[in-house]
C-alpha cells in the first residue's frame, strides 16, 4: 500500500505530517511512501532526506494517486476532487464544523480518518495529535506572551532596586494550559490558573501554580474535553477571577469547545479591569477567541491591553511539531495497518471514533 505525504498548502504552515524518520519506519512495516516535492522544507526536512529514508518524491497529480494521502489540515474541495476512488485520506478534519468537506470526501468515494476525533482514552494517548501539538503551543504561548510584555518574568534583585516577578493568569488547565503553567513558572513568574474541571486543581498545584476555585457551579469533563460551561458557571468564574485578572501582567486563554465557537471568557468590562501594559494571548483566536476583542493573527491594542490573537503556534516550532505529529501518525498506522495494509475494524473504539467516512459513506 502506498502512502503519500502531501505538502501543506495553508498559509503560514511550516509543518509536515510525516518526517523522514517515520517514513523509514513505515517502509519497514511494509508500506511504500512517497512525499510531495518540498513537503518537509518548512520543517527543515529536505527531499534528499526522504530519499535517503527510502521514500520516493512526487509532484503534481502523482502525489494524489496513492492509496492513502496524509496531511495535517483538512483538504480543500479541490484536493478532495483529486483523490482516487477507494483511497484513504488521513488528517485533522474537524468534521463537526466542516460538513462540506466531509460531503466532498464521501462524494469522491474515499475513506476519511479524522485525527482530531481520536478518542481521548489512555490507549490512544500515543496517537493524540491534539495533545502533542497543544503541549508545544502551551510553551510557545508563554514565550510569545513574554515577547509582547514590557517587563521581565522573574524576580530581579540589583543594586539599583528590586523588580518583582510578573503575574501570569491562565484560563484552562488542559494540555496547553498545564504546559503554559510549567513554562511560566520556569521563567520565574507567579502563576494562577482556573479551569471548569475541579479535578485539575491538583495538576495545577503540582506545577507550582495557584488554582482559582469556582465554588458551587462545577462543570467537569466529558470524553476527555471540558464540557461547555453554563451561564451560571461563567458568572461564578467571572467573580472568582476578576481580582487576579486585574493584577495580571500576562493572561493566556486556552478554552475551546469541539465543533463550536470558542467560549467568551473575558468580556469588554473585564478587559477594562486590566492594568495598563498588560497582555492577553488568546490561543482560541481561530475559533472566535476567548475575549471580546480578539482578532485572529492580529495584535489588538485597546489602549490599555494588548490582545494577541495567536494562530497555529505549533507551526512556529515546525521541526519538533512535525516530529511529534509524525510519531502520532505512526502509532495510529500501527493500529490500522501493522503489516502495510489498512484495515478499519470499527469494533475498535479508536477506529470507530476517528473513521468519519468509509468507502464513500458518511459515518458521523
């Protein structure tokens, strides 16, 4: 079975879905691997590196004529039309909000695996692209936030005086939020965090952060994701965090709800509470943002606060991000086709969760 690694066409995307090292591992498993010309260039993997790993390099329509095409982002409608009938498409699909793409894949008569739909269970952790990329994004969010902040993070004691440490507030203690907490702490900041899931308190505190509890209106989680918060919870959270929000130098927001617009965590009135020179880095900018003023891929200056609409942070660390993403793909293919041929056993919980289209028939 031939797997084709496609070059990402999304603007600003530097990652590649399969690295030369993983290509070599797939070839050992019995797959033939071809890579679209310069697919790995943005992540510093040359065509020659893929050839040395045993892969072929293809261009144009030839790249789409494989039995399986792999990419990071959902296909465009034009890409869907280039796939051969009976082939398999593997990428993030975000099928809950991409109905037109799913329909186009079904019409083309292919099978489609959505990497973002892999169940968040312990057996699937090694395949979880959302977690591997969010881990990097959480780190980068702090670095980017620090770059926009007009002060340093750590305590600094000098003959000229003492500089107090920066205060960082993080909304969300998922994978990205926990990495942000750890990174901010390593840089010397005083860190606070809040999350709709009370069970994350222990994790936050283990990293040296202070957990802001929202009493009497717990939300919890479902399927590995935080549930969408009620109005009652949002009101209680607002009251609990406003004091910390007013004192924060840097705020990082990470809240997302699968298939829906990102929840509003900081409204205009709350932005007005924040001190002059503070920064909000909104990791949910592409899904509408967690603040009332977020604009994707822009820095909005309210006159008091700078709001950074962060987009695709993993791409800024393309080599490491590609290595982790490729490893996730490899682990998935070891389940789907350990001997060089894909076999979709839908009785398996992982396969059932991520197989969105099967031989032209929509499943989700």
